[in-house]
């Protein structure tokens, strides 16, 4: 299995809702990432998990709450979002350290719209 | 911190013409470099990567890139453009424990 699977593919939520984005990989990668991508922009890093522990938080507002319940799963919990949070949310995974097959594999993303 | 710069936010070529997308990196150590393609409303697909093995890297869909340390470049090329190559292309560098992207280049292919 060489894929990263993200669900749902599309999500529309109100500003008072609570929702979660899910990401799953079975490549044995021990680093997982959340990126946010606005239209016409490159992906921007939000969070990094290494060995299921949060290693990087790029000053993301607390209305975004990541969780890594095990080495294959990564969640992003959303609460009280703003319309400007509407974006494509991408999950990725990789080996923790560079090696012969080093690389980052991305999911197809969740298109989030906040109304 | 490591970074990449993509020269040209938009590139337009005719079908069958050479594709050249430019990427320069800034790194104090041998970098790991990547090219990704993104089609509208989709995720990122890896085209190819440089991980300090061969300097000429061949990827999917006929793309290749050459790592040139003297020029700090990792330009992406394809000999003959197809209409299906129209997409946005991102150069990226692995910086310690995360991937950092360039601004992206939108490739337009004219028939």
C-alpha cells in the first residue's frame, strides 16, 4: 500500500460546528503532516507528528487540534472555524530520517468550506 | 533554513515543445529535492526526487530533472509537452523534518 487516504473529500461546515478530518497510511511511515493550501498558493505546513508525538506546530490557531492516535492515523479536529479557514487540507507521511526511499506521500486532500 | 525559488509563476508552451520549469535551492547541506504536480482540485503527486544518488533523475510521465550543485538548481524538463501536462508544478526541499515548497509554476499547454 503506497497511498495516503484522506476523508472526507469535501466538507462544508458552519462556524459553530465541530468536525474532524481523517488521514490514514499503511506505508510504515512514522512522520505525518498536515498542510493547508489556499487557492493559487503553495501548501503551508501546520503540524508535524514524529513517532506519534507532536514535533512541530507552526503557530496554528487553537481552533485546529491535531491528534495522532497511532502510527497509521492522523486526525485534525476543527471547532469554531472562520470563513478564512476555507482551504484544501492535505495530509502527508514520510520516513522520519532520510534513506534510500526517502520521500513524502500526499493524500488527495479535503476541500473545506466554512460558511 | 532551506528554501526553493521557482522562477516564473506561469509558463506557456505549445504542444510538442520542450517544457522547462526552473527551480533554485538554498541549502547549506546536500539537499533532498522534489518536484510535485497538482491538477485542479486534487492533491500532490510526486514526479521525481533527488536524494543524493544520480544527478540526472527520471520521473513519471516523461519528466526529468538535473541536480546542478554549481548552479544550485534542480530544473524540471520534458522533451515534448502534452495537453495533459497542463497543471501546477511545485519544487520542494526537505528541511530537517518538514517539506518546504516553492511558490509554484502553472504550466499552460497550447494546442
